[in-house]
């Protein structure tokens, strides 16, 4: 059984560090044989600020970018958000991407990889938990929070995790598998 896990990269700014963190986590996630992993880079996906006239619950999408985004999220059964922390909160990009859809997110688990300074991006994660639960998702308490994340980036711009970070990623991915299975069964029942 393979579960489609979509890893969503939240930072879109020039010079962003997100791809360095994302590449590390992507390789780890690929080692979980139950997951078929895909990276969704919001910079490439390039959604405008939410521009649909109808509530997403109705799924009466008028824009091609929304129809494409809907299909991409609908086929996933689990998510990981890779998020920076901006001004003690989440980046607007992830919230905007969430606001486009409703049913496509429902009853699916989401794990978080966050990074920042002393906070390790934890305030961004806390803020993301509000819209995820409103959308019926299951935000995992087991997260990968990376404080002073620049210390883990080597001269070749490769992320070199320490043991506690690897362990937290392992714990989170195991829980994500368990929730994915449970919620998939629940949706299908
Ligand atoms: C607009 C802005 C706000 C920021 N606010 C925070 C913050 O509140 N907490 C924090 O730990 N780091 C903060 N930082 C520093 C980021 O952790 C750092 O720039 C990181 O590289 C951002 O991720 P990105 O490069 O993938 O965009 C901020 C950076 C920017 C650009």
C-alpha cells in the first residue's frame, strides 16, 4: 500500500532557505516505503491571492490554477508543511494555498517541519494549527522544529541534521503513517 504524501514548501521569497530544508526532509520521507512522496513548491505553483468568487466548499472553481490545485491536493492522503516563521507567525503563502480549497483537505493528516531562530518556527506551526483543524485536518503534535537552523547548513548548502532532528523526523513520519492509514480507512468507511 502506497500513500501519496505531498510535502508543501511555504517560502517563496528570493534567496529563501526552504529548499535546503525541504531536500533534507524529502530524502528522509522517501525512505518510508508506505509513502509515495511529492514535493509541492508554492513558488513554482504560483497561486495568486485567493481569487475565486465561490466558497471552496461548493467546488465551483472558475480559474485553471484552482482546478489544478484542487486535483493536486485531492489525490493526496497526507501532507507535510515546511514552514518558516515570519514575524512570529506563519507565512501568508500557506494560508492562501489552504483557503483555495475545502473538501480536498478534509480528514487528512498534516505534519510540520518548521525552522527559524530561537523559536524553531514553533509559533508558525501553532498558527497553522487553527486553519488546519477548521479544514478538518489532523495536525500532528509530533513535529520537526529546527531552532537556529542555519547552523545545520554546510558550505555546500546541504542540510546536515543532528541526531535529535533525525529522531524527531522519524517519530513524526511514523505517526504520519499511522494517521494516514487510520483516516483513509475512516474516509472510506
Ligand atoms: C519577513 C521575515 C520575518 C521573519 N521573522 C522571523 C520570526 O518571527 N522568527 C524567526 O525565527 N525568524 C524570522 N525570520 C528569519 C527567518 O527564520 C529566516 O530568514 C529564514 O531563512 C526564512 O525562511 P526562508 O529563507 O525559507 O524564507 C524572518 C525572516 C523574514 C524574511
